[in-house]
């Protein structure tokens, strides 16, 4: 069954353009033209991914993203005419997985959708164990599940993938650009401040979990998952 993409934008021309490109690529589509309709469509259509405009009538994209995140971890790509860093950071802090600034190339949007869906796809059976465990921490990439002190903690796919990658290479320092390449992939066109936003959110969720490991900043270089010797 083809993945369904929910396209949310008050500009019907943009919706139609994206719908045509996505259907050509084999995706099913659903459309919504305001924020309230977007939330209703999300609940009824159960899409694999949401393309979400920011500036919309009735309910803006930030609030729609909040409500989607309250209901599940479906990937969200924000669409907006605003390119300022504040808007990007806000979208990522709300749990968006990617951010596209208008005007955009429809082919680029399709490429990003494919990249996000690949990253969020369940691991194929027969692959190696995809769970990393440390004291009071478990990161299961096949189920996209984060547990802290034995309790499941909600985390957007990109946060979980970033933590998994760092924890898979304990005590190794990565630059922001290296993490963008390894976790986001070559299709990502954003800037390195994306990493800072995700690390900040992860630290809030991991705070006080253990004194045997920590998510460390290496000033002037990047980040590492530091594990203390036994």
C-alpha cells in the first residue's frame, strides 16, 4: 500500500502542485486548507507524513504541529515563507522533522519526503540488534522507542536517531556537520544549528538519568556521548 501524504496549505495552487508531484511518485495524498481541517484530516486519514504550512487561517502550523505531536510521532515537514532562524528553531522544538522555505522546488520536497520516510521506516527483520542500552537508558531504533529510567519517553524520530548515533559511538566527538551528514543524510539542506536544537531537547529528557554517561558539548568542535569508565 502506498504511503499517504497529508498536504496542508491555504494556497490551493501549492497543494495541487505538490499533489501532482507526489501522485506521480506513487504516493496517495490528502489535502487540507486550514489548521482546523488539518487536525481533523490527520485523525481520519492517518497519513505517513504531513507537509505543513505555517501561516494558515483558523489555526497556524505551530499549533497544528503541537496537536499532531500530542497524538503521535508521524513525521512533519514544515512549509513556510519565513526563513528566519527563529522560525526554524521553533518548528524543530515543536517536533518537526524538517523545514522547507518557500519558494521551493517540488522535486526537492519530494526528495526530502523520501529521505524522512526512509529514516522512519521500521528496520527489516533479520537485521542486527537495533537497541542500545546504558544505565537507565534504552534506545530502540527498530521500534523508535526511548526509555529513561525504565519509562517510555516521547521523542521525535530525529531526536531518537541522533541519540542512537551518538550512543553507538561512545566518547567519540562529532562536529555538527558530521552529524547532519550521518543522521539527516545528504538530502538535508538545513544548517548546523539544527543539531543544537535537538541536543537541547534531548538533554531535557535525559537530565539526571545517570551519572555513568552524559551528552557532552565539546566547545569549538561539536558533541559526544560520554561514557565514564567502570
